[in-house]
């Protein structure tokens, strides 16, 4: 992807705001069920998720995450996750299996603070942004992760309309590069938008994008694809695009 086309770490901020607002509006909602929340993987193979750090926090603590490697395990905790789960439970942490994304707002709104203990090697980006979009939560990150600090303190919270606009801008640039690089006449290079507001260049990428993104404001499904364009040229451009 073109660096300017897609924000590296993003969420549907509007959807998370709606989730949390709806959760808080329910009569049975309890905003003070937990003091601390961890959401993530318990099987910390590479050592950078660090879920065990939730045990160092005081108060009522909830850890929600993947306990099994596959559905065939039933209720059995995966061997790689078992030591962390045991340590958390010994410290008095409540441990639960993962919840569907459309119920994450219920979990977030039941806590005072969210702990994202991942180190600088990766992870935790979405949770930081989702907790911020939910609103009203303290988000704690570790000192050795400046990336998460930046996402917590200064990064924008984007919506699907922003991402769609960035995709369109990137594809317009790609269309320009195709017109410059290909030897065929400009008329045979499909536009990102045509007169009927359908996709040209984007048609080739359409199956890789969510339908709500390709539906608006980019364009509707297209039959144009890349007729008349040397696909080798397109591949060369994509491979040499800075990411």
C-alpha cells in the first residue's frame, strides 16, 4: 500500500463510539465493575505481549483474550497460554475467553482503565485506539513503547470515510503513474472514477477491500478492471512503491 493511502493502525472510531454509547445507555450497565482491563493474547510466544503485567496492578482486574489454539480444544487452555492464565488467576485476576468485536464496547465500558502492556516490537495498537474512541477511560502503556504512547496521546482517530478518501487519493496517484509508465494510449487506461462513478483501477483491488469502503465514497463495483493495461507495469509500480 502507498504510505499516504492508508493509515498504518486504524479502527472504525464511529462504530466504537456507538458501541460504547449504547452499552452505557443500557439499564443493567455497571461502569465500575473493574478497575483494570487487559484485552489480547495470553500465549505470548515472542515475549512482547506481557499480559502477566496486569497482575501487578491493584484493584478489580479483568483479562479477556484467546485461551485456545483451535475450536477442537473445547474448554482446554492452550499449553502456551496456560502459565500466564495460571499466574493471573493466582493474583486474583478474572480471566475470560475473547468476546466478539461487536461486544467489545460492553467490556470497555465496564472498566475504569485499560492496560496495554506490549513492548516496542508490536501489538496493542488497535486496543489503544478503541479505548480512546470509547471515551472516558484511562489508557496505560509501558515506558518502553513510544509508538503506543504516540497513538494514545497524539494520533488522530479516523473514520471509514477518511480511509476511503486516502485510498482514493492513493489510487489516483497510481492511475497517474500507470498513464506515465505504460506505452498504451491514455484512453485505454481505466480511470479510478469514470462518468458513471464506477471503478476503473480500483476494480482490480475491489475483492480485497471491505464492501462498505468500496461502496462510498470511492465507487461502486465495476466491470472495467484493467483492460488495455500491461499488468506487468502495474506489478512493477506496486513492487517499487514505498511502504
